[in-house]
């Protein structure tokens, strides 16, 4: 840390003093099981913390009436009543600096089968240098780090020369409508940082991602005459096979150059499968829900069309499906990919801060998934990236985050605030 001047040293020392507060706040967020539709208690914890730390808070609703025409809005089958994002705003202490958004999502994915967890997913536990729990990595500890980075600058005795907005959003894991609503409400800035748990890297590329659901009808029978019925579950199998072929075609087809070195950058995932009601009845309905990704530069509508064609082609060759066509619905993610120039000023500043702490340049991260970064990249100013802690098993059992890496994020963000926004003494 030889490159640090005395002010920066004060800021780093102040950040280190906040470690217990950061991990305590992250743990309190993890303890709130903020899966889809159940975000209220985590939002309340975040709002109270922001108020206690002196931010002006606003609850930003997701209103399909006002957002519905936005090209980034993802239609969903669920409701937005009483669900919102919480934004903390800190006005500039003096003019002249560059503004900053710090964004993180409070929603978490379902913990899945509890048998695989060593501890309750929503009872955070620290073992050695790791904090365990659903959302510990993705991404409640990042949220704690980013908020307390602002506090660290204040604790070191400095003001900030530009407005800072911190956003705790919902629906990062399903639609991206939360971050979009904040952007639409005017919360953009000269740069945006998101501490997603991909490690201390500078994310320059994301793939596009879409979700869809395929519903198939069968013909129900008692199993004593099963051969005269049509099994809706098994009828899904050739459709899934056709979608796997589409996935292979997309991976083998023209590639965005940033993804050339990847073995299999685009992934189809059959994430939910439902069907049938009784072991001795031929099921008359089955449905699966899936996620498919595509390269930056490829349009959502083009992939949507390819999926429809793949399902239609399978149906044409199947006597039952040709008479009983599957229903395809697109809901949730319909985000397109994007690519950013690694040489953007905000990325250079972030890299400088990383190097001050580690002596090394931050690696570039090319992502095969999507994050709320898309809102800032596609519809806001483009100087935005993810730089976050090191986590393991995100979306899996025994999710955990490495506490020293959470502290590194807090320090890097605190230095970024000093360099990008500017200090007031
Ligand atoms: Zn995440």
C-alpha cells in the first residue's frame, strides 16, 4: 500500500475500524429471507441502516404503468404492490466532483433442498474467514461494503465532492425491473459500481439472457390403458432436446470476439419442471421454465424467434403436438448483452484504487451471466461495472463469502469515492 497518501491512509484505517459493523449489517441482511415477493423485511433493514447513517431515503416503486413502454422493462406474471427498491441519497458537500451510484440487489434465490445445507440458509454463521448463508455472497455483503465505504470516508473526517446514491434493489434475479425503476426515477450518475460476488475484477461484458415457459398438454388416462393416452411430461423431452440443439447452434455459430476463449459460453438451463398429479395417471399437463443466454449484439427478439421456431419444428413432426401445439410464454429476463471499453475513466480510477491496495492491476471479467449492470450500460451512462467480493456456491447450498474480500471491496470503494467524487476537507 506504498502508493497511498496520508488522506487515503486515513480512509483505509477508518474502513478497517468498520469491519464489525460491515459484517454485522451483512449478517442482518442475510437473516431476512428475501426471495421473490418476500423482500419487505430486508428492505426495512436496509432503509433503517441508511437513515441511521444519515442518507436521505426514498422508496422507488416498480410501476408497470409507467415503466411498461421502456425497452428494458421485462413483463412478469406477478404483482408489484407493496414491493419497491430503497434508495439512499447523500448530497454533495461541495460541487465539482463526479457523481456515483452504488447499486446492489437485496433479492436472493430460493435456498433449494435444505438437506444440502450444513446450517439454516437464513441463519448466518461465520466459520474461520467465511460468512455463510443464502445471499451472503450474492450479494448482501457487497451491499454492506458499499454503504460502509461512504461511512468510512466520513469517519476519516472528509466530506464528498459529488452526490452519492446507494441503491438496494429487488428483482435482479428475475427481471432487472428494480434497477431499471431506479434509473427511470432519475438515479443515474457519472459512474456506477455494483459489488456482485465475482471477485475484485472489472466486468466489461455480459451476455444477454431471456426466460421462457413451455406448457404441453397430454391426454389423461388410467395407467391400465396408458398406451391410448399421451404423457405430457414425456412429450416435453423432444422439445427440450430441440432447445439443446439450439443452444449448441448458438455456441457453434458466430461468436462475439470477447467470448472466443470460452468452451461453452452460452447456456440453456431447464430450471423448473412441473407436471402430473398421480403416479397411476397419465399426466395431462406439464410445463418447464428455462433460461437461455446469447452474445452481446444479438437481439432478444431474434433469440425469441429461434426458440419459437425450434418448438414449432418439433411439434410439426409429432402427431399429438401438431394438433395440440405447446404454449410458449416469455416472461422475466429479456435483457440484451453489452460490451464496455476497459479504458473508460471510471474503470481506470477503479483499477488505480485496486492497485493501491494490492500492487496489481484488476483483471478483466467477461461474464456468461447477466446482472443489473445492464440498466446502466444500456439505458444510463456507460461507466459502470461490477467489482465485488469472493464468494463460493452462490445459488447453491452452503453459499459463503470470504470476509477479507468484503473488506477489500469496502476499501477499494472508499478509495474510489475519494478519487472519483473527490474529498472535501
Ligand atoms: Zn447477484
